[in-house]
C-alpha cells in the first residue's frame, strides 16, 4: 500500500478568478501545496484533482500528477471536498492502486508546513481509536463575546452576555478548521464515519494562528500575501519547515 496526497483544484472559482493558479508572491498558489507535499517525503504520489486543463498544466510543471480529469458533476459550486477525494481514491483503486493513508491538501494553503503534515500522520498512526487528523487553530478572540446585529433595528444580541464580565483566561478556548490538510485511510474517506472530521473520531493538529489565513476573497488574498512576506523576512518560513 502507498500513501498519496490529493489536492482538489477546480477551475470555476468566482470570487477570485483562476484562484488556484493565481500568482501568490510571484508563484501560482497551488505550487506551495504541491512543493510542500513533495518535500515532506510522506507521499509516493502527489495528485491534483481538477476539471481544468490550465490547472493541470501548472500542477505538472511543479511536480504533481494529473492522471485523470475530474468529471463535471464533481466540479460545481456545491460539491463537497470529501466527494472529490473519494472520487480520486476510487479512480486509482479501479486502476489497481492499493492505497493506505491519504492526505487531502487544499490548493490554497501557502503556509503549510512539513512538520505539521508529519505530525498529522504520526498522530493518526499512534492513535487506537481515531480515524482522521486535520489542521485546526484557535480563535484569536473569545467567541463567547460575539454578537449578532439586527439589520433593521441595528440592535446587538450577545451570544453569551455573562461572558462580557468574565476574564478572558477563564473562558473556554474554541478552535476552527485551519483549511490546510486532512489525513485518513483511503476507506475512511470513502466511508465517512459519523460526522467525519468534525467528530470524536478526529485528532486535531493545532497550528499557530500566524500560519493560518482563510483565502476566500481579494481582501483575504492581500492579507495572506502580506503575512507570507513578513514571515519569510522573519525566517519563520524556510524550505516549507519551521
């Protein structure tokens, strides 16, 4: 059995056109994920699942494989990542490839670090009752103090009013998906257990917040580039390792 990385990268991004191959600090953003996966030494194959010939060409230029083109029915706005990864796994299995551990790596993860990819696999192998491992990070501000705004009346509704007077250190810490990588055995991607990654079956790999930035729109993109340049200058990003 072999371990592989699967990088989903469809071509139909609307908020950021050609998002997966847009230049990020002078290099296509997908290149960071591909190069990190290859440099980690954890994978026998690094595969990009895409419906786009342009993305496939860029992916191959940076060392990834594109052994199939993703079908149209798995390239829509509402297609889930698990569906895409499961399709890639089944396609390879139909070709006789025996798969062990699989890691889904997002195409827009320029801050991904080998040390955490390795930690994810090690944690999964060492655990007796976990089936998934994925990157998470802590919210920077206490979510208990969050509030909604009534658009018509412009009134505030606190989530937990009692949290306003509490000390920050006394409030529970909350975490969210860091949007970088997701480890599981091939069969556990195909046959999702319970709620999958967001369940008691998962091993959270905690990343520092300075290595996490969602990239959903142009503002996120500019912020991420500024973060990346700052971290590079501070030598916190070097050869994909901390």
